[in-house]
C-alpha cells in the first residue's frame, strides 16, 4: 500500500467520524470549511484513481438513476403494523393480555419510544457495509431504494466502531423523517420557485424516498432514526436496550428520547411526559410506542395477523384546530342528493391539510348555523373525515344564514324536497300511541295481525327533508357519479379509470351508457389521440375492462347504484335470487321476504326494476358480461355467523375494512355500521368512540380488532 492510498483510506475514515459527530452526536469537532476541504481532497484522489472507489466511500452517497421504476425486495422478516391504544385503559388491557399469554404474573420491562410520523424503511448491512435500503411496502415486499437511501447523511454507508464486531448480516428497521424547521424551509423554497408545496413532513419524506433521481432525494433534508431490528446473523442480542446501545456505538442514529420503563404505570407517565412536550420536539410524532424489552419474551408472545403481541402504539388524542369558514357550497351526489359542504381556509389537522368539511345534512346545517367569515373548530383523528365541532360566530357584520338552494348548482334543474315519514299506530278510543313504523307496509301488516277496529294508521311527516336534484342523468354530477361508482373497486373494479380519464370519456361522448365501456376497443385509434392516453395506457385500460366483464352477481347488483343497496344488501339479494333474471322479475312481496331487507329498500329496488329505461340499459350491459352466479348449495345454518348482526367501528390495522366485511358476510353475517339491541358483536378498532360506549351500554359483545383473525376462525371463543 503506497502513501497516497493510505492517505485516501485515512480521509475516508476521518469523514465517517466527522459525519457521525455531526449527524448522530450533534457535536462537530471541525468547521464546515475544514470538512469541505477534506471532501475536496477525497474527490481529487478519486478522480486520479477511480479504481480505488468502492460503494462505501463517502463520495458515493448519490448513485446513478434507476433505469425505470424501483424493483421489489422481499423482507427477510415481515415488517409488521402495530395495534393501537388510545387511553390508559387500553394500555392496561395490552399489559394484561401479555401476562395472560405468558401464563404468569412476572415483571415486564417496556422499551418506550416516540412514534415517528415518517416513512418506515429497512437497511441491510453485510459485514458492516450498507448493501440495500428498502421501503416497508406491504410489509412483505418493499421497493429497493438503495440509491436514494445512500444520500441520507445520518445513515452510515459503513458502520463505525470496534467495540462490537459487525454481524455477517444486519437488518436495521427505522424511520426516515424531516424535521419541522427543515420542512418549513423546504416549502418556502418550493414557494419561491413556484413549485408544489408538501402537505406535511411525512408526505415529504415518503415522496423524497421514491424519487427516480437520487440527486433530488439528496437535496431534501432527510434524517433517520433506527427503531428496531429484523434479521441478524452473526450476533445475539438479549434485549432492545442492548440493541440500541450497540446501534449507537456503530454510528446508527437512535432517538435520545427513548426510555426503559419497569412497569405499565411508568409507561403511562412517559406517554404523558412526551405528550406535554410534543410541541417542543423538533420533528412530528403522533404517539408513543411501547415494546416488551426482552427478545426471548417477544418470541414467546409471537404475533397476531400483521401485528406483534409484544408491542403497541399509544396514539395521541384527536387534534382540534381553529380555522375560518370561507363559504358554504352544496355538492351533488350520484343519487342526486345535495350535501352542504363548508369551504375552509386551509389548515393542517393531524398532519393533513383540510380545506373542505362536510356538514352531512340540513339538520346539521341548521344546528351549527355556519356562515362565511365565521370561525370553526375542526377535529380529525387518524384517517377519519374532518368534522366541524363548533362554529364561532363572527362578532361584527356576520353574513346571512345559508339558504337552501332552489336550483341544482350543477345543472340548474329544480330542487325537490324529499320528506321522510313515519307511520303511527294509534288507539282509536284513547288516541294513545301504540307503535311507530318507518313504512306504511309495516304499519299495515301490524294492523292485519291485530284488531283493526281498535287501531288506525296516521302518517307523520318528519320535519327536516333531504334535497335532491331533479335533473337525473341530465345532471353531469349525477351522470358522472353513477359511472364513478360503477367502475369502482367494490363494484366492477375497472383499473385505470380514474375520475379524470372517466370524465374525459364522458365529455367526449365515448360512453353514454354502462355498456359503452365494453365497446371502447372499437375506438382505439381515437382514444390514443386524447390527452393522458397513449398506446400502452389504452391497451391496459381495454384489458382491464375485458377482465371486469366476468363479474360476480353481487358485485354487478352493487355496481348498478340502486339507492339504499349497499355491499351487504347486494350479496343478500344475489344469494337469495341466484340469477339476475330472477332478481329483475322480483316483486315488492318477493323482496320483502329476503332476509334483512326492509320495505324502504324493497321500494327502491322495485322503482329501479320497474323503470323501462333502466331495464333497457341493463339488458345492453348484460349482453357484454359473463355473470357468475353464486353457489346456493351452502346451507346458511352451517355458516359461522348466520343471522348475526355484526358492527365494525374504528380503523383496523391488520387488514382493510373491506376484507373484514367480506370475511364476515361470506360466513352469513349482516355487517352494519350502527349499534342496536340486535347487534351480536362489535369489532372495535382505532378511534372506536361513541359506538363502543353504546355497545357497552347495550351489553353487546366487544371484539378487539387485534383479535379479528381469531374471532373469524373460532367465534365460539368470544361468546
């Protein structure tokens, strides 16, 4: 080894040390100018001797652009999600479950960490050298973003220190984030350059990691904290505390707010301490993570679905933010119903920029009485839709109250008022109210089964109506809404037909009816000339449409967009009638006989199948489809949840809400969104809120979303 080569290796080691001091320890020992001079010398040597350059050189942080989109990489061990706690009771229940699973009352130490609001990644080191960086992806497969990971200064390309030998393979789990101050600077620069600003630091971090040009990632102020370990070959660890101590000695950044707690009570005190200082912490966090410290106990506890039994995320309460109401608009839905929506001065709530807030209906509009210029308190928790909690009236020159429109804001058709009624059974002698019904059918049936001479029916119109556009398909909002619903994932599931493309096809008159979608291949040359279209995109779209032509009956019924007919009702109808022909020939009396379908829904379906234009359109569509009818051989009595009403509330981390619903419905359950005495079970996830309280009051059996797989597999254990 000659003198220059020795100098080259020395400079590398010096730069790694200085990087560690600056990015990890926050105690730089040299000036920026001295550091820059050292880097300049490194570049000079490498320009003279390019054959000396290796991947771990500090100069190699910005790699070459990938040829196309990122390739996928299978994680050595699955990157799991975490179950959530929202209060001290949830935290205690987590601790109790651990003790129950262990079968003893031993002391448990918990490792406590702030829950970073960034982008999860996995770093792979082989003999101390960074060889791969991968996004979390779906937990099993992630995107290989090694070139971009190498640009993050706080991530060592080569581990440092000699106190602990480097493992043959080390998989480090952690979070990439952008500090609050760096985020403000980033958006300020974007504004100055007339570029799009980022919504929040989390989105900025995630978007920066997925840039195809590493130079762009390098320009972003990304940082990293290690928070766990995946696979490790060549070294054994006892607990998390040891892991993080060793990580620090290797130059891996670890959060200095981490803490070891000796009890669940101490965990709660840590949560309160972090929550109270949240605003002073230089980066965004949305809670605290508690993990069983000892790895042997973690292994013993194992995991459920996609979350470990030995860890939980204690989320901060919902955020409430004050903003100003700019206007009140009315939006038209696919069924023609108009919904009042508040246009807000954009405000960040829970990490999301909010500029619109639905007011749901005229009752809510009347109750809150929001007016342009008023202040508003907006609440949002997790992924929940923003809610207007309170209106703070403007003190001076307050605007007039919002008037119900007389014309549709989209097509100028007349607005019609739809009043709902209830039918009351009254004792003719005493005028005493006997019973209320939501339909005349139910009331009359009650009379038929009792003494007609003593009772009569009176209709009482409910005070607050809902309003509808009378324009039908002539209203572009209704027409487009129907098509958007038809192609959606839960319906026909036609990939590649986003709203913009769909609306383009409608405006260009390529599609006037559902069946027109299945003849788009005849217009290939015309489609390729449209904006956002090309040969490849047209091919993909046509292929997706062809694939959708083979459709299950319940999905097709749902896709038709019949009022009041949701996913569960569509499945019930498909299972009852068996074919589309039998369904279309059904009378009101046939429909009312279907389990869990009442007179209101039956009336809506009857109106649909008796509409000549609907039937004409449907017949044309059926000529394009291969409808897969359900297997009616399965006896409903053999289904696990036959006849049971099951409600779901809150966010479920282990699987999607749709997956849960489908699993339950397949086993005969009626999945509802409301709680009543008829509800057999409530599956409670994150942000369960008032539904959970009501279920407890009514004595409904509660199933923790963490146990969802066990419940579906063996519901008997939850009785």
